[in-house]
């Protein structure tokens, strides 16, 4: 306890309170004691006019590094600057406290607050200025219910003329009691908020209600009874359908002059409950350059631990289209590293990742193929997957499978598309990221060979992991954990964004990096990085045109044209 470590400070605190009592007739020390938590407490009184305020000064265990609390001895609401019916919000708090301030000074601050708020006459209600601005989170601590107001919905409601009452659809999160307005209008003219994910319905309760658009300048009705609330809306021109009964969970969002308030209306009992508004902030949180990502497509081969983290990060950054390729299934043991959770266990990882992306970026489009490239699949299905990959703006190989890498190398060579690949080394040693851009870098296979050659020059082999990200060691296996995978995946994501945004130039001087996370293998310390210069791309050769082959192609195209014309 602080008073045992610093008996001198204990003595000075007592002396300061005694001095305050001697100087000020409005202050009295009643008792000193330890409470149930062995905290030092002083019960005192502050007298202001005819009223006495029984004050408790409680010293925290971390005093003098945090301030003592000044609060009523019994729960009571004294001030607008008070946490509920407890601690007073004074001139000093945890945000601006310094250890030289005494408990006596806190008491004096409490006196200034209470004296300042004490009216000089029966009609005066003075308000002492506050130094505090409550955050939205602090405001919500006292509210069990709230509703989300998106910018898209606010824009829509602002464009609807008042006065009118329209049908509105809502979602209520089953775990948090947060309501999300989803749609406006009836089935024929419904508007749906495009920023709310469709997949959110699976974990939410769908509700029906109304939105009341009030005329300009009309105040939102005060809380009261459901009958009074409906009458106030009717007087404003927003009339409920005849015979309509509000029961169970009937919501009404009221919009007036850019302000939204949500009410739960119940005819039996005749009550109205208001939900706290959670408005979406204004302005963007991404660089303007990221806007171009919305029209681009990333083909991700491998939706495991690394691939999942890359995909969700790219979705947050604004990539608008994904081709997700993986045949693997999410199992409980994958939870230690994967971005997915129990909600996806038993599903194909690609399907689970699709839902995850849609929950992050509802406008994103995801195409899923549950095929295993370079595995035992039908040639036709693999050909279809490869054809889709050729349409992507960037292909990412997150499999660390040499056979898949070789197959993708041929795809990007034919389509002249960039390929990015990565590898997480076993045991959490680190990882590698690399890319091959047509016309700027060597072909993928050549680039890989040059990385291997660099390792060979240093007379080391890459510490390649098994499927579980582990390698053998004398005292047992060493296994990469989620943080190890996340670091390499984040570097790969940054590499991918650079490739998408700046195809002809780059913020990266080379196109391959070995990134250390431990003082092992090539790495002298964590975050030791080896840039690998892959060199210039190889010279392109142009095949001479074969006359016989060209004639065959021309004949077949003509025959196809003639068949189509005849049909």
C-alpha cells in the first residue's frame, strides 16, 4: 500500500486536510479509516449555505500516481459534473493528474464545483463549465441499446421530403441489442443501405417498423407514452396505418433537420424507449489513391493463415474484387493462426473468407473456386480456374507449394499479369516475399532460382516448414505462431498494394525480401532484412509465324462463323 511505502506522504496528506479545516469554516473532517479494500478514506463535510454535503475522500492504492476520489458518502446526485451518483468530476483527473497535488486540493476543487452550481435564488440554475468531452464509448456505458446511423442512410433520409411515414426494415444484433436500419420504403420502392452487409442477416433479428420524416423545422417529439408519441407524429403529418398495433419489437426512426432518433414503441404497456444514436463519422480513412483499387481484381490461391490475412487486409484497403481459390476445409486446429473463427469451422476456407470479406466490405465481389491447383482435379475444372486467374490484375500465391507456383508461373507468362508469392519459414524464423511483374522483373521461375542462388552463395538452405509451420529442433519442434504469420502477411499485403497501384514504378527498390523474426538462419536479429535484387527481366523472343498453322486457325474460325450464321 502506498501509505506503507511512503509514511511521510501519509503524514503530509493528513496535515494538508487539517490545515484546510483550520482555514475554511465550510470544511470539517469527521473521521479517518480503512475501507474493505484497505484504502485510506476520510469522511468529511462541505457546507454551502444551509446545505451540508457529506463527502468521502478515498485514496486509491496507486496514489500518488493517480488522484483520490471525491464522492458522496451515500450514492446521491449532486452535480452535472458527476459519474452517475458517485465520484465528482473535478479539475484534476487521471488525464491531467500530477503526484504533487494533494487530497486537500481535490476537496477545494469539489467545493468550488458545488458552490458554483448552488443557485443564488430559487429560479437560478447555474452551470459550471466542464473541461471534459465524453467520448461516444463513455456515453454508451450507461445505455443498454443503440442504433447505427450510416452516412448512406443519412443521405437517403435527407433527400426524402416530409411529412410522411414510410416502412423501414431493421436488423438487431442478437448479442449486443444494437439496431441497424436496413431499408426504406415498401417492396415496390424499397431502398436498401448498400453499406450494410447482406450476410449480417444470418446473425441478426429482422424487424419491421417505420421511419417518420418530419417537415423542416418540426422538433422531434419528446419521450412519453406510445399513444402520445403517435399523436405527435400524426399532428406533424406522419400518420400510422389505421388499426396498426405496435407490439413486440416495433421501431420508429424519426428524422428531422438532419437529426435521427430511434424509438421502440409499445402500445402495451403504453411506453416509448429511445435508443442511443451511433453515427458513422464523416470523411474517408484511406488515401485518395486507394480509390482505384475498387475496380481491380486480386486472384488469391491459398486461403489459409497467410492468404486469409492478406485478403481481409486488402478488402479493408479498398480492393473491390477477389477470386478465392482453395479446396481446404477450416478445422478447429486452424484457429491458432487463421483470420477466420469458429463461425467458419467445417466450411471451405474460401467460402468462409468470402463471408469475412463481405462483412468487412459489403460492396466487394468475391468469386470462389474450391479446387486444388496442381492436384487431382478434372482438367476442365482446372482450365476454367486458370482462365479466371488470367483476368485478374494481380495473382497471389499463398500456398508455398512448388507445383502450384510452377503452374501459376505459366499462367502469368501467358496473360502477362504480375505474380506475388510468399513463404513463412518454419519455427518463426521469418519469411520471404517476392514478385514478378511482366517487363520489369524476371519470370517467376527465374526469380525463384535467383533467390535460391543467393542462399546457396551463403551456404544455407531455407528453413522450409511443414504444413503446420514447424521445423524440427533438438529440444522439440519450433512452430511459427499467429504473430509470425501476420508479420509476413502484412509485408506481402503492402507489396501487393504497391504492385496494384504503381504497375510501372514502385516504392520498393527490389522485388524480393527475406524478412527475419529471430536471430536464426541468415538473420542476425529480429527484423533483419535481406533485399534480393532479382535483376532485369530476360529478353523476350518472338516466334516466327507458321504459315500452315495460321491457315488452320483461319479455316477453323471461318467454319465456326459459317455454323453460327446458319443457325
